[in-house]
C-alpha cells in the first residue's frame, strides 16, 4: 500500500516525464524531471498522505531521489 500511495503522490505532484506507476523502484526521479520545487510539493503531499512530518535530517535531495528512498524515509518515520 505504501508504494502505491508514493506513486500516486509522484503522479500528482512530481511532474515527471514518465508515469510513476511504471517506475523502477531505484529510478532516479531527478533524471526523470523532478525539480527542487516539485520535490517540496511531493514532500508536502507525502506528509499529508501519511500524516507524518519530515525532520530536518531527512530534508535532503537523496531522500526524494527514488521511490525506494522515499519508502525508506517513510519507514524510518514509522510508516508501513
């Protein structure tokens, strides 16, 4: 469920050049068009979706670089 919800958020907020439902877990989202502005929108949407808040130490580019890295960050926050 977590992975599907992440992909839904990416589809709605990341403005990627491809459909997020077909992405490889390790695909580099920045190479696929994720901008720093869009990553902020993704982070806010993830916070709303999962009712969490990303702490400062997770607010780095690598946290939002792939579906897998986002899932790992959410797991660290107690989701999933």
